[in-house]
């Protein structure tokens, strides 16, 4: 006797797909996941045909082939309805096959009703057969006898098998109703529900097709994205020339008149580039308007359906409306997601334009002598980047509290799942490389994914160190935005919180500090997913956006001092001549300093301040005390002023 095949070895992926209807398959699985399903189905079908098909009975073979074909049809239809470009897949099936599938899928609401429910649904309102039941009944019956003639046998067999229960249920319900009550008569509420459902369905499909047409053909978004890529390359070329020019000015390598002439040539090229940016912005604004209008129409229709469902007494009819309203809500959600996508593209163009304009202003300020460079030798830069990695290692080796804005709560991270270092350039060991260090906390049991990422990076103009052995240029907006944009994109896609600490020993331009701390940054990068700090390790200053709650809560992560250094820094501040002078002027007989004033000036955390004051107390410099009004102050001892 011939050995039978184990069909489960071949049908696993097909069964996963067949458990879904078209709506859930299209919305719950990403395009990449559905492509993966398709490729696996092709492989499984080929294996089945070569290894197993000749060994099984014909009736079994027919069912198996039908399952494969129908699973492929569902996947192909999902690409088609979502407008995803896979012509080699979509073209495998005829329009009639797609129409047949869409018709059967459209009436899935009846799957949740048994025969008696449908009979009762009809009985409660006297009148002729309402459109919904009649259309469902007539199409199911007619397709069985006539429409399937030119559809592949295996596929037709599987479609019949999959929807047989639905057809029989509706046919029995209609026959039972006629047997009990005679011919069907008008059911006004249900007719209205059906009409509104059809209108909503038509609107949804019309808007989806219209948006797809406008985005792909009229506005040609793929072409706009390619245009932006070219503009980014042009921008980078101009920025490179501007950086070189800025460097020469700060090093006084050439006469300023020569450099000013070169600057004017670059400005002329900039005008052409900015004009192209303006054209892109105009087109993207029109796309934004189309999406906004479509979203408004969908929202209005959804509200209309929900309001009507509340007025209809029959639960089945109101349920039909609510189901369609739910579909509209899902389409609306998808539309808003697409809106966000193009809004992001729009913001990207604005950022490109702003980066170029700001760099021009920065170089112009350098030419006018308004900006002085801070010379940092290669050996110094290398020491700063090594110190940053060491300090982060020290800070994160102990349990650390981090406010996660995605969940709106403080988390205590006791250990990290991953830690790695990287360099922005591969240079010989004696040169700085732009070192960075990344700490990753993951979550999940089987499928691990990022939850919190802490990254610290020393941003350098590496070519200057390589060619000259030093750098004088502060880090500008163009340097920061390129890195920041990538981190935001990755964090949003991975749905995790990322803290980015950017350190620069040459400091930062006023423009980048203003940008990071201003409302423009908060508007362009509103993502909760990323908090950014700019750290000047020479001055010991930290810049961040004060509108970002997470930046305030996690401030201590970015401080360029280790705990010991931070304690000493507070102690030195409390004992500085300037602060002592203010304390005496305030209260000559008993000089004091309020703790909230220390916190404001040093931007330190309460625990560090209290440790510093405790040490000063032990050294006999004074003592901390709570005043009757509830304020903690540090009273100086008289010996502090005799030195």
C-alpha cells in the first residue's frame, strides 16, 4: 500500500492565511509579513506537488490544491485593495475571481446570525424583501450556477466549500420566512441601514482609489521622494563646501576677501536649491490637503452611521451600521497614519531647507568675525570621547531610574541586555573617531524587542583632526539633525524610548542650541520616542528642550560629571567668592544659602546637593537646617570667611 503524506507539513502557512478574512488579513499583517506568507505558500505548494500530490486520493488532492489557491487569492486581493505594488502577484488572478471574493467577503456580517436570527430580523418589519437579504441571496445562488464557469476548478471548489454554510443559512432563512409569513414586504429601517451602509462602503472605496490615484499619478509621491533624495545630496555637497569655508575662516588660512567671494558663489547655488525645496513643499501641501479632506468626509460619514444606529430599534440593523462605522474608523486610522507619513516628509523638506539656511548664516557670522572658534587638539578630543564612554559606563553600571514618556512612568533599570561601542570613522588609534556607546534594555519573553535605549556620542569634525590635527568649529545644526532624524525614525518604527546624548568639545553654534531648545524643534520632532541633550564637556553645560518632560526628568543622565565630580562641583560653587559675597550681603550676621538656589544655579539633583552639603558640614564649613517656613538653607560657619 502506498505511503500517505503528512499534509500538515505542507499546509501550515495556508491554514494560517485561511483563518483570516480579507479585512483582517489586510489590516493585521504588514506588507512584509504578507509577502513572506506568499513566498512560503509558493515553496510549500511546489513541495506538495512534487512530493505528495501523486500519493494522495484525487478528492484529497482537490481540497489541498483549493486551499493553496484560495490562500493565494486572499493574499493577492490584500495587495490589490491596499494599492501595494506587486503586479506579478496581483496579475495571477482574473477580475472575475476578485469580484467573486469581494462579494462573498462583503456579506460576512451574516456569519454572526443563525437562521432564526435572520427570520426574526425580517419578521419584525412588514414589507417586501429588503435589499440586503435579497442581494445576498440572489448573488450567492446565481454565482453557484452561472458565474463560476470560467474560474479554475480547484479555486471554485474551495470558494464553494468556504462559503457554503453562509449561502445555505441565508437560503434557509428566506425559505423559512416565506413558509411562515408569506412574501417579504418593505422593511424601511433595514432598507435605510442598507442604503447608508452601501453609501459608506462606496465612499470608502472611492476615497481609497482617489487618494491612491492622486498620490501615485497626479502628485507622483515616489518621484517627490526621489527628488528629495537628490536635493539631500545637493545639500550635503553645499554643506561640505560651507564647512570647509568656515574652517578656513576660523583658522585664518586665506584672506577674508577671497573667502567672502567663495561664500557669495555658494549663496547663488543655494538660491536655486531653495527654490526646488519650495516647489516640493507646495506639492506636499496639496497632498496634505487631499488627505485632510478625505479624513473629514470619512469622519462625517462614520458619525452619520453611528447616529442612525442609535435610532434603529432592531439590533441586527444597527449592528450592520456599527460594523460599517468600524470599517470607516479603521480606514480613517489608516488615512491619518498616511497623513503622518507625508507630514513627516513635508517636515523633512522644511528641515533640509532650514539646515542649509542656518549653515549659511553661521558661516556669514564667522566671516564677519562674530564667531570665534575654540581650538581642540586631536589628543584632547580623543580624551573627551574616551571620558564620555567611561562616564556612561560608570553611571549605568548601577541601577538607574529613567522616566519613560511612552508609558508615562519612571522605570528602575537594574541591568542592561546589550551594550556596544561604535565609531563614526575608522582612523588610526591616535586620532579621535567620534566614539559612541549604546545601552539597550529589552522586553518580551520569546520575541525580544527594544524598550529603552541610552546612547552617548561625541560628535566631531573628523576630517579636521585627520588633516590638521585640531578643530575649531563648533558643531552646527546640520551635524546634529542628520543623526537625530535617523534615531527618531528608528525609535518610532521600533516603538521604544531613546535618550540621545551628543557631546562636542568644540561646543555648539547658537543656532543649534536655540533650535534644540525652542518651539520649532518641539514641533518638528514631537516624537515622545526620543529625548536629546547637547553636552559641552569643556564648559560643563547641558542644553535640552524644556518643553520635553522626559528631558527634565532624565537630566542627570546627560550631566558631564561623575557623581564624585558633581559633588565637588556643588561644593566649589557653595564656597565660591561670588556666592559667599551674596550670602554676606543678604544676612551679614548669619550668612546662608538656600538649597533651591543651589539647585537652580548648578542644575543638580537633590541627592547630589545634600551629599555636597553633608561633606561641607563634616569639614566645618557650615550646616543645613530647615527654617520655620519649611525652606532648607545652608548656614555658613564664620571660619569660611577667614581665609
